[in-house]
C-alpha cells in the first residue's frame, strides 16, 4: 500500500484518481506539508508551459522530498517512462497522458520501487 497525494486543480479529476487509488488499496491524503514524510507518491497535473512545470515540480519536490512524482499532462499522447528524456529532465518517475485510464494509472504505480 502506498500513501499518495493527488495535486490537480480540477476537483472531479482529483476525486476520480483518489477513488481509483483507494479502490486499489492505497491511502490518499490531503495535500499537507506536515505529513510529507509519510507520502510515497505525488500525482501532479502539469501545466502546459515547460518553465511553469519546472517551478511546480521544484515546489512539490521541496514539500515532499522523499516522494516519487508522477506527472499527468494533456500535452502527451502516451505514457512516458522515467527513462524518457522529458520525465528525466523534470525528475518524474513517469508522465501519463491526461486523461488516462484507471489501468494505465495503476500499472504506472505498480512499477514504483517499494519503500517502508
């Protein structure tokens, strides 16, 4: 089981992803810096502009330093693994198209290294 935070400004998307994660046995927390050490995964919606993405990823990394970051973007047509230049440049464990399906999301999460 992972503890995750979903950062998306669209409440419907945030709720749907949270429901998928909970149904798969994961714990979803509200975004609270006080609980950052307990967070394994942050799913974040990435804006269109690359400079904005770097700033956002930097802020999220500062708040959740030990968490894996998985991006969601309307700018990609298919999932990109951590080894892709774009994901690597941004420090993400992967980048999923938005919208993505439940199975695609859970498959990406299943590839995460487990930590206690």
